[in-house]
C-alpha cells in the first residue's frame, strides 16, 4: 500500500471513529437528561408535602397521622404509587417560598388562593371553598362592616390570607390596625375572642364550623371576603409535571365524591350527650343491649373488666350496631381499625363476638400500660381517653398537667390539660403535636354517663341492689348531666327523686 493510500484509509477510519463517538455521546446525553419532578418523585418512591400541624391540616391520631389535608395527600401519594412524607413549616410565608425546593414538592395547608400568592406559586384544582369571617365576642357591640374594625385590638395568623385582606382594606380604612403571629392557630384566636383578650379576629368559615361549639362566646360578625378557594401550592416553573398529575387526581376524586366524604369525616366533633341522644340510649337499653349482654359479661370476666364499662364503651363506639362503620375505616361493634384488629387477632371486624373480644383485649392492653401507681377509677378513665386519642397524646397531656402544677395521675387534672393539645402554643412543644384534645374529655364523660345509666337500669331490675357496679351514690349520679337525668327519669317512669328508688 502506498503512503497516500495508507493516509486515506487512516483518515476514513478517524472519521468513522469520530462519528461513532458523536453518536455515542449524543445517546448518552439523551439518556441522562434532567428528569421531571414527577419522574423524580416516582424514582424516589416518596412524595414530600409541606404542611402545618393543626386541626384542618394534619395531626397525630390514635392510629397514626390523620386530618383533612393528610387524608387527601395520602390518597395522592397512593395514586402515584409512592409513600407520603409530611414536613412541617409554621410560617406560611416560608412555606410558600419552600415549595419546589429540597424541603418539599408542594404545600398542602388549607391555603387560600390569592392574587399575591399566585405571583409566587401555581395552585392546583381547588378542593374547598371558604369565606373569611370576622369573629367578635357575644355580648359586646357587634361590628357590621370593616369600618367598625378601626382602632380595635385585632390579631390574625402571620402571612395569612386574612392579613392580606386587612392590608387591602387599610387603603380604604387607614385607622385599621392589627397584629400578626405565626404561633397561633385559628382555634387559639377564637378562644382569645371568647375570653375577651382580643376584640376581633378573622378565621376561615370551615375552621369556625369545626370549633364554634368549643367557644360559644366567639360568634361570627360578618363575612369580610367573598367566597375563596383553597388549593395546594406548586412551584411556578416550567416543569409542571407533578402539578398536571395533581390536576388529573383532583378531577378523579371529585367525580367519585371523595372530597365530600372527607369533609364529613374531619369536620365533625364529639359533644356532650343531648336530651335526644340520652333518650335514644335509654330506649336502646331495652331493644339492643339484651342481645349482647351475655357476651359482654363473659368477655369482661375473661379480661377482668366491668361488663357495664365494656357495654358503655361499645355503645359510644357503635350504638351496639355490629355493622357500624365510619368514613375513616373503623368498623364493627367496637369500631376497630384494620391495624387494631390485626393486633388483637380479629379476622372479621363485622363479627360482633370477635369485635367484642378484640375491643376488650385492646382496652385491657391500654389499661395495663397505664402506670401501676395510678389507681382506679383514674386508671380506667385514663385508659378510656387513650382508647380515643392514643397513648402518645395522653402522655403529652400528663406532661402538660405536671408543668401546670396539676397531678399527672389524676383524671380531674388531666382533663383540663387535654384540650390544650389543640392550641398551637402548647402542642408545638409536645412530642406528638396537635390533637383534638376536647374529644377524649367528651368521650370519657359520655361513657361514664352511659355506664351510670346502665347501672341504674340494673338497679331498676332489682331495687334492692346499690350502685356498687360503678361505686356511684345517687348524689354522684345526679351530678353527671341534667340531660342524662331526664333520660333516667324516662326509664324510671317519670320519678322525680331518684334517691327514693
């Protein structure tokens, strides 16, 4: 081969090799392109959501995290086929700035869509509509317009849509002044109005609906905004893959009625037995309890429990309906969760006998975990509260009780601390965070009321017996609840003086 031929072949080979290298590099570049947000979520197996611990967002319940925002976010994570992680941020301004960063991919915290916020983030399909409402103290002069709010003591959540609304109104009403705090929840603000420590506040209509019966002096004065939408916040950037997937998700769950079901689940609360409820219970003593009494007695004896306590507990849970179910997934006579049923060996939650056995076993396991130094009846009442709210929150309340100078082993003191778990300045210092702390207080009171009526019903069967089953004298019995007394009188045939029976 001549030199010229050799050089030609060399040049051809170099060209071929260079072309191959270019093709290889291009293929590599294509395969290593920056993945989208949705692809990164799917690859990591985790959806990270920024939220704010509280009653309308997420909190720890007796069976793990729960709450309106958590429930929907959990469904979105399942829709994507990944796990959910919640990261807490108290400051709403910081929360919006953190969307799309390493802190979290989106924010779900009951965020109102406002024009100012839309300059920072893009909002998902709205899932709820609320109205901002001015709250005043009943008995004081009721404001009827923004003009009446001038030169008043007003407190709202910092960086909230409520603060934005006040800033808009100040252009028209220059004497409108207010303070902002990141360390309060709307429930806290309602209590402040109720107690008279502030003149007015602004809360969302859904939050007011949840908490209105807790603070009856805190009343709505007027709506200070038009209806507004709540939505999730996503980063306002070119990569909107996760945002678009959320739009498909919300469309699907709205069509299936999931939002309405979730609202029903999380925007309710327990209250004291009213007259109708007490009379209904009195009637069911005759129509339902006899069918289950023998089983309740047998199971209670096995677990060394008072059968009347077990009967009262099961009524509070299901009204003695073995097919009862709730939107949160608890089912059966003792309303067991799947995890609890598995823990106590119940294979069919709708089998009443299995449910009674499982519920008794679970209650006894909680009772046995209460410190031995705590004697009955306090130990039983603490176990009831933990059955409702969880041992973790009960322990938080006991710590708060001690810090406030109360006795952490006495129910009468602990029941004063439990509602504090719903107040941000207290629950942010606890291990387990927010809890609907008034619910276990109502729960224990209701069961004690039911148990007392059951005991009295037994006395009616045999008037010679005393109320030894729950150690209640007629005077103690009468101190429980006036409406329960009315129900008892209906059982006793209208007798006015129960001490004579």
